[in-house]
C-alpha cells in the first residue's frame, strides 16, 4: 500500500483512494491503516467507506490524518450520513457517493461533493451534474432519468453488463471479467457493484445495445 501511494505521487497523481485493509477490520485497524497511508504520501487521500465504517470512525480518521480529505461513502445509507459527516468535520471531509450513482439527484440535494460511479456512462452523470449546478433542476432530473434506464440493465447484468457498455461504445474490445468479485474480505463492496446479476447472454447483449443506441444523442464521447 505504501509503495503504491509513493509511486502514485512520483507519477503525478492528484490523489489516492483506498479501501480499508478488510471490510471486517476493527476500527483501530482501519484507523492505523489510514494513518499509514497518510504517512506514505502528501497527496490528498480518499477513504472508500464500506462495511462497518461508522460516522464516528470517519470523523476520527479525518481528525487523525491531515491529508485525508475525501470519503467515498458506501457504508450503511450514505444519504442519511452526509449531513452529520459534513457538520462534524466542518466541511473539511468532502463526501462522495458510489453505488452506480442511482440516487445522484437526491445526493446533490443533500450536499454531496460529488459522485464516483461506474465509468461506463460517466458522461451522462456529468451532464446531470452540470445541469444541476447551473440551476436547471428539471433538466437535470430528466437527464438522470435517461441514465437510470441504462442503469437498470447494468444492475440486472452486473459486472459483465457494466463492462459490455464500454464495449458497445468502442472503449474495450471484449467484456471478459474476473469471477472473483472484489476479493476476499470485500463481499459487501462486490454486491454494491454487481448486485444479483443475470448471465450476459445474447438476449442481454441485444437489450443493452438497444438502450445504448437510444442514448447516443446524449453521449459526450
């Protein structure tokens, strides 16, 4: 971990993000881990909060690690936690969401600093975000509705669907994915990404292609 962080800084990265050492690590183990990340680099750090990472622990991390500036909150219900996190850290800790950006509109209403969703339709999320920041809320809601149509399919077909969309968009040449999920100790994080997925058979590929084709007028790339 420390080697990765130092290498990222040498290569000019803007920040680093890290899952905890294990989804089921103790609070002290998690705190010690992010202190070690903070000592390894001067870059801003984001914690990917999963499993049992509580609001109290995130606040303690923010107090103990000066360059821990962000949290990608996927533990519990982030919508119910963001207000307390912002208040207790004085806005010092910037809160981002994940989980494919399904609740992006409500997140913006509640003061999230941003979203780190799956990358396959990043431009659709960006359009929603930009419209909202411009005060065009009705248009933002309509834009996100278009993204949700594809997200429904992505969740239905899991990681394979998530990767097949960039194939349809010309980013990747194949949709092969590893079957091991997020790895030992991160079963909950894997479920957030893949859900209860169905096989990506020919019918599924056809459905995804039809939806992607319908959304082409709104893609930025």
